[in-house]
């Protein structure tokens, strides 16, 4: 009897010490003073994130499903689009490849952005399910559950605020005619000592 109690105690303590990462979640939403169709067009546009997310400075389509996202700090994330449903106004995505921990301290992440009509306005719901960066026991600072949750919460909240504010990323918009004009006129501006289009 004593041996069985001792064995049970050892097994229980081993389970306590062998606790790996627990699934984390972020659920945020915001109401936007624009029709759902208008908001959906922004959310579902290929690489549209670069237009309205304050933390995203650029987005490059790798193929039909993958997008390489560049953040303010210069770090990149590879995002894979799993589904774009116009009927449900939902985009489902996940991070793939080796995730740069300076971009987002997670080991995996699945997310969903959904637009819901509310009369003449709309509601955007952004959910994410993820695991911390360090998948073993006793994670180092910056790779624990709290760090993952803090970073993902901030990313989602800032994105929703960017949508709500109708944000247009000037850096992402610098294409087309402005870029061509700047390229053609840069030598002239430089000779005049002007830093326009520098």
C-alpha cells in the first residue's frame, strides 16, 4: 500500500513538472461606422493588411495562398490564407514556416477575421488561437504564455483600430504614379538641394 501511494505521488509530481505550453486565445471586436460590404472589401483584399494595419509596413504575395508580411521592426511573418468566404465575410489564416520570435513570440497561430453587418454599420470580430514560442517546460523570458498573449492581443487590437479609423498606409500606397514621378524627378530634386522623394 505504501509503495502504491509513493508511486502515485511520483507520477502526479512528474505530470506537474512536465507541463508544456497551454493554448492561448485572443478574441477582440470593434464596431465600424461603415457598411459591412465596404469593410469586407478591405479585409478580404489580397495583402490588404498592409493598407490598414499600423504594425504592417509591407505585404508581398508569395503565391495564391501565402503572403510575406513585413512589420515596423523589419521582421517578417509568412501568413497562409486557409479560406476567404464572401458568403460569411470571413478570412481564416495561419502563420507558417519558421516564425521569427521578434515578429511574434508564438510557435503556431491560427486566426480568423469576420465582418458582420449591423444595419448601416458593421462589426469586425478577430479571433486567434496560438501557442507560446517556447514549447518545452520553463520557457525563457519573452517566450512564455504571457509574452505571446501580450503580443498577439496588441497586434489584433491595433489592426482593428486601423480598420475602424479607415487607415490608409501611406508607405504601402507609394506605388504607381507617385513612385514613377519620384524616380524620374529625383535627380532634378537632388540638384536643387531638395529632399523630396528622398
